[in-house]
């Protein structure tokens, strides 16, 4: 392979990393086991670093990098030219149940005027103080549903915030947490926050694997009517028992969404999607969420 690549491309091969059955990243339904659940991750990474070092000419990598041309200076159309003054404080769920989030989404919220603070729906008894908005990210709440249910104090705090009209944006696992209950792969059901109509349940059959394209049909925390946004959707979960009169933010142009046609449940001041929305697709997404949070602060 080394000879073939070098002969065909005239590019030197500076390393070949053989398969090693002793260095693995464990998987389960939905992908890799998340970092917060990996107690041995540091050991695995150390072994991986050493193994790669044995089979790759690291000095040659640095030598090539030092001789490479400078990357072109491209003006960003996503971030504001100057970072905005902090106007609001947004709490972001992060622990073993909620660990799948886009760092870009957090960075953009901060760039458009949000102070972000992480909290754990599993371990914390109180929400961070002085919040103006909540962001529940993706993750695996079904795997830790019992621990989530046991923290009724946190669930009440989230419920009270929703009933008070606080802007709450959720995606994937975060939206499952906001429903009435979660039924895991074993068929066990655990009560959840209950501020969204419907119940979440897991299925051994893959429910969605799509790049999504959505048209805004109702103004919401992120977009205005008529706006087109893109995202992705990969899950073994679904939300059932949704009322016929449920309000949705988006009409699906590509992808399944919540009911096969729509995405983005809207109740109270919540926007709950079962897929993932990438804020960098349109800078107005983060900016709008910050604006709604600011309106809540100054109401």
C-alpha cells in the first residue's frame, strides 16, 4: 500500500498504523460511549499516543507543517466582527446523560452576548442562579433515566422555569428529558420533566439517519416564518402520544422530524427538536436565542 500510494500520488507516506485489537473505543446503540462515562479514557489515549508514535514519523509531520503555506485569511460571516457585550446568562445541561453538543453552538451563543454556564440534571439540586435561558443538548438520557428521575428537585426547577416562560431550547436527548417519560431499551419507563406533551421511547430499530432541511412555519426561539435551516438526525428514539393540535416550528423538506412531517415541538416558550440544529448554519440562530433570553430578563 505504501509503495502504491507513493507511486501513484508522488506523496510520501510517513506512517502506517496497523489495527490493534487492544486499543479500542467502545460503542453501543447510537455511537461511541461518551467521554463522561469513560473512566479509562486517559489510559486509552496514552496507549494510542504511544502506538501512533511508534508507527508514524512525527518529526516528519512537524517538518512538513513548518514548510506548508499559510492558510488564506477568510473573513468569517458567522461570528460578529466584535464579540457582543454579555447581556444574558444561559444554562447548558452537561453530564453523563447530556454530553453530545456542538461546541460551536456554545461559542456562538457567547459571541452574541450570552454568558454560558454548565449544570448537571443528574447531580445538581439547583439550576445556576440568574438564568435567562436553558439549552438541553443531545445525549443518552435513556441510559441514565433512573438517576434523572431520582433528581425530582432539579426536574421541578426546570418545570417551574418553563411555566414561567423562560426560553428553553432542546435537541435530541434534551427533548426526551422534557417529555412526560422515557422508556428505555429494556422496556422500563421513568418519569421525566413533563413540560412537553408526549413520551419518549427507545427502539432497537434505527429511527432516523438523515441530513435534514426544514422550513420554518411558526416563529420560534431560533427562526422566523419562512426561514430555511439545515441539521442532522441520528437516533434510536422517538416521541409518541403527541396531541393532534401540537404546534411545530418546522415543516420537513428533507428528513423525518418528530411525526414524519414536522420538527420542533413548541410549548410554553420551548423549542424542542429531536434532531440536531447547527447554529453556525445561520448566525441568526444563536442571535435570536440570545434576544429571546434578553426579552425574558427585561420583561
